[in-house]
C-alpha cells in the first residue's frame, strides 16, 4: 500500500496571488517546479538546484537560485543567481586558485615540509628544531654494527643488548613477583605427582611431604630435572586447571576469586546475584509489565491492545492503516493539504 502526502500546489502566478503561506507551510509550483515554504510574511524559495547545460541557464533574476552544469561547457560548476548575474561558487582545479603553498598555514595536526628538506620529492633530512641529520647520516648510524649489534649480558645501560637466554632468566625472576601467575594444574596435592613435564606447576596443599615438605601454599614448578618454588605474596592470582577456577593468595591461604560461568535460575522479580556457581534472579513487575508465577505479560493502554492475537495498535483504518500484504506494517494513508 503506497503512502501519499500532498502539499499545497498550483502555478507560480497562483502562489503569488495567494500571498504569504503560514509559517512552516509548503507549496509546489507545478509550472516552474519550484518549492516554497512560508514564514507568515513571505514565501521562501527552497526548491531543488536547477541543472542542465551552461548555455541553458535562465536569465539571472531571482536572488538565491542555484544552477548546476551537468554537460558540455563548465560541466561540474555551480552558479548562484545574485539577482543580476550568475556567480561561480566552486572551483574544479588548481587553475581556479591563486597563491602557492607558502600561503597555507600549518594546521593543528599536519604541517608543511620545507623545500630545503626535500630531494626529488622525498624528505631527505629530519630535524627537531635544534638537531638536523640527513638521510645518509641516519643510515650510516643505523648500519654501524659496532654500535647496535654487540651482546653484553653484564651491561645495565639502556643501550646494552642482552642475549635471549639472559632475557629469559630475567623474565623468570620477574615473574615470581608478578601478581598474576601462570596457571597451575592442581592446588590440593600434598606430595609431588609422577609423570611430570617441564613447566608443570602446582599450588602445594596442606601437610606436604617429600620434595615439597614444609612448602605448603607455595607454587612448585618442575624445571625438567628439579623443583623450583615461588613463595606467594598477597594478591598473587592464578587459574587452577583441574577446577577451571581462579584463586588469589590472601596472605594465609589461596581463596577462590572467580570460576566457571554461573547457572542462572529465573524466579519472580529480578533480585539476587552473587558469585556462587548458581545465581537466582527474579523478574519484577511494573511500568506495563505483569509477572505471574510462570509468565510475564504486557498491560494494555492508550491505543495499545493486548488480546489473544498479541499486542496490537488500535488504528482507525483511515489516516493510519494496517498493511498485512507488505510485512504487517502500519502505514500513513493519504494526507491532502488542499490547493492554493
């Protein structure tokens, strides 16, 4: 079903004889194809931009009209009717501009590059305002192996390079002090397990024995040939693999601070919550919603009906109609503004 809204219409002469339309009222001149909106005192031209060949422009006589050239001479140009002449209001190429790049100021984000810094269209020098280096000088410095490719595991300055093994050792030492640790396989064993693989980790349980004796709550890691131990500090956190839950050390014991996704059980009202594995929520009524023991329903009101069909809009089938043939939509019917 089509929607049609008709505004006031007639010839240009009829509109002029009609006089000023009301504020916000719109009119269409069928002979000139112009559109006007009234402001209560006069009719303001708001029609589309005229277009066509450059030579086909009408005589300049109506201030504010626009004309776009679509073909032939001056194609792509836009002209403004000043009431006495057609003025070009856009440029299409650099030939329409005056000045040069020196006339363009630096912006807040981007700026110009000095001509003296360019060679063959490429930046050949960099400067911070005090220090200036050419591309050749920069390349020579970067390619100097004696400055940048010497490994010094005992060095501590920012420019010293360490070997991969040195970096690994430092990371291993730093990891022991990090609050978030790599995961552990279990947290309740009192004795070292068998069938170990390098980097297997465990939180040692209560009353440990064997190689773990007297190391309760510590993190034990198998290096491949021996055990290394990390004494926990407050805040250390890790995932326990066999539980798929997160634990944090509180200074005395490892306590669970997160776990698998919770099971949510719906009840009446939307209340509840917490960190347990099962969380009960209740659904609350109000603001048009009615909650029963096992159902949730909507309340009717002000043009909305609730019945066996569902929630429906109460329409008059005259100004608003129901269009079942086109996606079950509500459509605006014909609204006619009359004639001048």
